[in-house]
C-alpha cells in the first residue's frame, strides 16, 4: 500500500531513507505482536509453544532475508537485522498479551 501511495520508492528500487525504514520496522513490529497474539489465541493447547514455534520459523525466514538483503543492497543492513532480532521479543509480547487476557477473563 505504501508503494502505491508513493510513500516508499517503487518496487525493486533501493530504500535507504532511515525514516522510511523506521516506519517499515515499526509497523512490522506491531504485526509481529499481533500475529503472535493471534497464534496463541487460536492454539488448541499450549499457546506459548505455538508462539515459539512460529517465532523460530519467523527467525529462520528473517535470517534468510538478512542474507538476501545484504547481497542485493536494496537498503541498509540494519533494517533486516533488526527484523530478525525483533522476532523473539515480539513473539513473547504477543503471547504474554494473550495470557494476560485469559487471566483477566478467568
């Protein structure tokens, strides 16, 4: 959507503007927390186990993204590295928000 609105450069063009990368990082952090919360909520048993499995998968994919991003030079290296490093904290936070919500209801 941000590419279509021309906030971000067109697809395939490098994005080195720190402000735009921080914008992308900020909403992806929110998505990470919300995705982990939803994973925990939909888990039939042991919600945090599901959250951690999702986090491991996300970390592996993000680590692969770091390698690709550095090789293709489509932006600063800190951005994909920050995404990879944020996987476990955002997963934990989403899982804890679910746990807290369950404790308040019970």
